[in-house]
C-alpha cells in the first residue's frame, strides 16, 4: 500500500514540477526586470536560448539514460572530443565537412557502445563506467592536441553555431525540434513505453518480453549522439578547439533533468521539463554573472540546486 502511495506521489511530482519550474522562470524574469530595468528583452531571451541549446541537447540524451535508471558522466568529454576532432578533421574547409561529421559520428557511436558494454556486459555501475569513459576521453584529447589545440571550424559549421532562422538561432531551432521528436516518441510509441517500463521495473519489463539490454544500450548510444551534436554546434559557435568546452555539462545536464521533473531512480519524467530545466540553468547563470558572482559561487549554486531537487523528490515519496 505504501509503495503504491510513494509511486503516486512521485508521479504527481513529475507532473507538476515542469509547471513549477516555468513559474520560477517567470518570477526570475520579473526579478531581473526590477533589479536591472531595461535588461529583459526578446534579444536577451533568444541569446539565453542559444546558450542553453547545447546544454538542452545534451540534457535530452541524459534524460533518456536517467529514464532507464542509469547516469552518463561522459557527456562533457564527448562534447570535448567532438570539438577536437570536428575542427581537426574539417581543417577549416567546407569540402571536408562530410568527412569530419562521419568521424565524429563513429566516435560517438563507439563511446555509446563502450558505455553500454561496460554497464550491461561487464556489470560495472553506470556511475563508475561513465566516469572511466570521461577520464579516458579527456586523456585522448590532451594527447591528440598535445595540450595546445589549434585550428578553426569550417564555415558551414560556423553558420550552424552562429546563424539564425529569422530572429531565432539555428541551434535553438535544432534543440526544440529534437525535443518535439523525442516527446512524440516517448509519449506515443512502443519505444517510449519500453523506456518507462525498463526504468520503472526492470524485472517486470523483462518478464513482459522487453529486451532490457537493447533498450539500455540504445539509451547510452543516444546520449553520446546528442552530446556529439552539441559538440558540433559548440564548435561552430566557438570557432576554435577548447579543452575546457565540456567542463560544466555533466553537472548542468543532470540538474536540467532533475529539476525538470525526472526521477533520479528512473522510470518517471518527461521532455518539456528537461527543456525548461536547461533554459533555467542558463538563465540562472546569466543572472549570477550579471550580479558579479564568481565561478566558484556558481558551482556552489549548481550543487545546491541538485541537492535540493533530489532531497525534495525523496521527501515527496515519503509523505
């Protein structure tokens, strides 16, 4: 009886959390308008959306992994290695864009497959496996660049990272289009039901004929692909190779997923809450920068947010 009540409480929380988050974002916009008159403009919101797009795309992949009961700490390193190889393989030439994209795609598929094999075949805990992947990828990037990355992105990739469709950045359009497709898949397809089933009760899902391994493996591959796409967009936006480009995305993607209403233990959550979560994180960082908070202070705020959300979810299940 109590388990049923806990489950219902968690479902209710997952349902209302995106609306609470939307309300908080509106309050933050109002607070900024009062504290810094004239600073809230459509241009600023679109700028925040562009900054949030890479995080939002990564968070979509992270959300699928969390939904099946896992976690992916390698997302930031996938962004980094994509940035390194995207710029290196394309060598600033549109003629080499196809080659660069294929290389990045193969790397992402290999990383996702390696995480899946480690978790499913070697039975390594997802936290440990993806932490190992993160460390290895960072090492590969430092060895490949010898600690001194050079080069610039191809013009087509720069256009992808900095261009606009009307007033809306291309990266924002891509992010929201991916979110819409993912929402349709999760809500209306058999695959979506399998993701929830595996994350909610793996044993029951297996007994009902679902291939748990295939679903979980697909989640890790999807996460790697989303991080790769974000890495390509960031490469175009930055126009350089950076060995720090993926540093914040592990914590921020988890924060986006959790504050968006997805349960850390898996089996519950959605898409639009994750979208709002990514926008919230970037908007919050923009406000903290505006008030002059240091990078250390921002890290503290991020940690407090994740702790508060997970603690709140746990308390809701106990009520």
